[in-house]
């Protein structure tokens, strides 16, 4: 079969890597892809948001399944357009993707169907929002309603931070229409975990649990990022807790969406916080988490592509009849190497060294995110081309072993200005001891 993967990050490299292992797959294209993906797939220069261009390509190349990585094309309705032309595609349609594309939609749905989440209020004026913060107090969390490239959530620990966040979103309009309305919600305390499932809206297949590290610096300090590293599975989610999360959150939201007339198909990601009152939802995403999927897929022994195909054909229950997903018992860790400046303005075009050496290491995978290839005098060089540049991912017999192996590999990689967290997985190690 012929597959088109849409996206250019570490998530898409991990997806392409796993899909390439399927016996069913003959050829993979990736639009637009990156330097690492180019080794496994034919990269085509079509932007992730050029839906017409992607559709024409899928028709011309007789693509059997298109897999959408990032949220923006989903929110723009890529799935609806493809399905109108009977093109098979993995991902939720525009209405269902609102679960990520509109925080207000998600929060109202959770409230209506009694899915545990922080209390919140919605605002369409900055003055009302600022007055509310003064009355309610801090800390609080300020969220732009729409998609803001992962930057639309601000945890305000002082009144000034809260007022500034409201001003930049609603008065300076740095996110444009995405922050015409905002949410202010209660700040919740606890460890966070990521729960990812795939569903055809009737059947749900859970993936292994994982934990992301969102802040740029060690000890969860500094600005929020797309994710600086992850590990899977996470010991903070016990079997009982996992079942509780599936029952009280995952199945409930998929059923809630269906009751409202939105059939959710594709990957669903729940960012969960474990509070003293039980697990609560921080956010839903309409896609696989990144870097979470980079630590989940190396542990998957089953054919991901076959499961995705079943989702696209609405027959996940049939897929389930002959076997659920099989998982490796080891632990996987990913450390993200980022460019200087990330998550703000970052440097590009720095040569990356050490990739050859790391590629020879056992149980280490390098997923490229912001990289590109430069050919010079017949030689291939890899250059940085994004904020998150590489996800160095390693398997170990336990968490400690996986951390040690992964950092051994990270130390062999170098580019000017490279930044990475030194404490990926450490919170979980402390939890285990
Ligand atoms: N790692 C968080 C996300 O994918 O949104």
C-alpha cells in the first residue's frame, strides 16, 4: 500500500519509522518531512496546511492511507475534504478536532458530561478577565481558546503575570483570532501524564502511558515548550488508575462527542493531572503527542499501520477481534535536543555532528524534528532547521537503564547552541524509590 504522512516533526519521523515496518506498506511519502524522514520516505514539498495540494497529491499518487500528524490541518478540515473525495485518511474531522482547536468547546463538553477538569470561566473582554483574576486570586491558568502553536497556555503565579497574559492575548492580540475568547481556569497541582488512544468512535485501543517534560529547563523551570523529553510507560499511572482514567475520561469524552453528533476517529491525547481529588483533564489533543509518541512506538510490537487502516475503515472492532496491540516490556526514554533560543526565536542552519556514531548504538533511535539535509561535495550533512531539532530515544530494561543509555547517546550529539534537559525521567525514578 501507498501511504502519505503529513507533518515534519519528531512525531512524524516516529510514525514513518513505525509505518515502514508494516508488511502492508510498499511506499511512504511525507509532506513536507525533514532530514531524517528523507531516509525512509520520499519527502514532498507540500505544506501541512495546503489541503488542496495534499489532496491532489494523494489522488495523483493513488495513496491508500493519509496519516495526519499535526493539529492545524485537522482543525482546517483536511479529513472532511479527503473523505468527500473518498480518500482514506487517519485523523478526526473538523468538528471532532474542536476538542483541541477550541479550549472552550472542550471545557464545555467536559462540564456537560461530568468529565473531571479544573473549574473555569470564559471571557471575551480583557477588562472582565482582569477583574475576575483579582476577585478569584492566583495562581490561575490563562488559555487562548484557539490554536496558538503550543504557546496559548500561561500559568500565572502572580497578579502581574495574569494581567500581562490577558493583555498580550486580548489587547495586543499576539495570537490573533485564537485569543478573541479566553478561559481562566483554576490551577491544579499534581504530576502530569499523557494518555493516548486510537479510536474509530466505537472501539478504543489505548496505547502505553507516558510522561512529558514541558518546561525548557531542569526541575520544570522556565517557559513551556512543545515537550523537552518523555518516557514510557510511566509508573505514576497504576493499572487501577489507568482503568479509572479510561472509564471516567476517555470513554466518556468519545461517547460525549458521539452524543453531540461528532464521530471521533483517529488518535486522541489526554493530558492528565493527578490531583488529590483524582485524575483530571488538563487538555485534549486531536493527535498523537510529541515527544510522547517517540517513546511509545519503539515499544509497540504490533503493526501500527494495520490499526490505523482499521480506524480509517471504521472497523477497529474487527481488528480487535484478532488481537489487541502487543507491547514490549522494556522502558523507553526520549531526550529532545533543542536549538538555542527555543521556545522563543531560535537559531537555524547549524551543522549536527555525531549522528553516524549514534546510529550504530543498539536500542537507540534518533527521531529528527527540525533538521534538513545539505549536500556538499557529494557528502550529506544534517543542519538544524527548527526549535526542537532531534529526539534521542533509547530502550532499557528499566527506567534507569533507559535513561543511562539515552544520555550516553545524547552526549555523542553536538551542534552549536544545543540545549537539552538533564533530568528526563528523574521524577519517576524518585517516585519508584
Ligand atoms: N507533548 C505535548 C503535546 O504533544 O501536545
